[in-house]
C-alpha cells in the first residue's frame, strides 16, 4: 500500500480495505468461535505462524535486508521474505523501500517524509496510506539498486497474484484440508484467523512503528528527530521498537543491541548466518555507540542550560562552555579512533607489544573523558553566572 507527497487524492482501494477488514474480523472471529465452540490448537498455530512469517517478512526482509542493506542473504531467504512480505500486504518490496528510504532521508519533513510524525499521530499511523499522488506516480529513483535483485523484480511483477494466493487461497486450502482429514474446525477457521485477523493485527503493529515510536519512548541516542525507543512496541514488532537507535544507526542489522533487548529479527538473521544463509551482517562498533550516547546526553544538558540562561549578559560564559564542549568532543573522537585501531589490531591478531601503545592511549583517553564529562556535568547543572565564569 503506497504513500504520498504533495498533491494527493483519496486512495479508495486502501481506504476500503483498511476500514472493512477490522469490521469483518470483529464479526467473523466471534461468529465462528460461537458456531464451532472455539478454534482448535491447529488453527491458532496457523495464526501464530502466519503472524511471525508476515511480520518478519517485513522486518527482516523489506526493512533490514532490502531497504537498509544491513546484511546479505541467499536466494532461499530472499524468496521466503518476498513471499511473506507480499502476504503482509504492505505493498511490493520496491514500493515499500522507496517510501521507507525517503522517510529516513527526510525524517519529520512535512512534505518529503511520506509518513512524517510532524503531521500528527493519525497521519503517521495510517493517514498517509489512505491517499495517493494525484498523478498516481511514485518516485522510485532511490531504489534503482533493488532492481538488480531478480527476486525483487519477480515479486514486483507478481505482487497481486502472490497477495491473493497467500492471503486467501493458501489459508482456505489449509482449512479445508484440516477439516477433511481431522474432521475438526471449520473450513473457514484458518482463513478467518491466519488470513483476516492476522491481516488486521499485522498491519497495525507495523503502523505503530511509524506513529507510536515517534511519539512515545525515550531518546538515548539522538534528539534531532522524533524517533524513540519503545520496549513495549518491540514485543509486538519483532524488535523494531528500538526506533531511536535505528534512526541513528540505520545500517546496523540489529535494532535492539543489548542481550536483553527483545529483537527476534536480529536473532533470526544471526542464526541464519551460522548456516551460511545470511552474511555481511553490518554492526556499528561499540565505541561509536557509546560516543553517540554520551554526546546525546551532553547535547540535552547543554540545551537545558542555555534555556535556563536565556540571553546571556556575558558572552564569555557561552564561549567558555563551547570551548569546554569542543575539547570534550575532540577527546571523544580521539578515543573512538584509538578504539577502532585497537579493535583492528585484535582482529589481525597482532602481538601484545604492538597493541600496548594503543592500550595505554585508551586508558589515558578514558580517564580524560571521565574528568571532562564530570566537569561538563557540573557546568550544565548550574545557571549561576558567577559560578559559570569560575570554570
């Protein structure tokens, strides 16, 4: 389902589908439940499987594999994600990736970001899908690289048949076969659960990344845009809830970087790499992540201080603060450079003698960073002019 920019008109297909399916699910799920005395374990298992397959088809396939090129995958993995991504009915890989890359490039821009949070929660959630460009042309200039993947081209050509087969014919066929062989459930049970109910939930769980993850949560890595980390949403979106991290380091194949972060998409991708099905998993160095977190905290603290000071009576206060901040930034950059060199030496299995100078430099830089950070924190916590001039 496609988004829009500038002059738009109502997309009646998307509007009818997105408003009718929740109504149909609300009616048919209770109706079959009452008629058949509930759903069988097999039918619920089909629902769970379709939920995970379509969800990860978007998160691991459309999002991290194709939109961000966060890793490479063999043809079997690509075909799997292409099929289940079509079943998810979020548009084709090419169309989805084009919108998503524009979102990252122009995040929060009122016109250029397809689902800008600056236009409000409803627009970011699904309002943008209910409209289409007036001329019905979608700019695909930013996804030319994807056209080199024959799986992507294949899915683009067969998107509508794949959508119908995966959402209707396959669930209906599974339900009929189960009813015939086991003599249980309804012919339509799998269709209603794994087809209809899953369709509705899968859509809105994904939509919440564009909406709720730009309104609710914290911003440990970056305050330059509206993206936020939200652990609760990560539980429903296979790890996509760590959105502030993702917007800061979008090329990383992970969204949840800590061991306790719920990120099944990361676990699946990593597990597939153990058997050679995925490779070239891009990962941001730990020192770069730590630097970004520290600098983000300092930027927040500095902004809060300047807000309290309002217009300074003495320009030298600002000059002192900016110089201290500049020195701290330089030390952080030196630390990251030394950390990268040391990591490279470790990968190359250099001798301890070769590593020693960098180990010493790292220890000194870390000590200096702690001292400078402590000093800056003291500066940022006061708004007293005399005290600030004393630093």
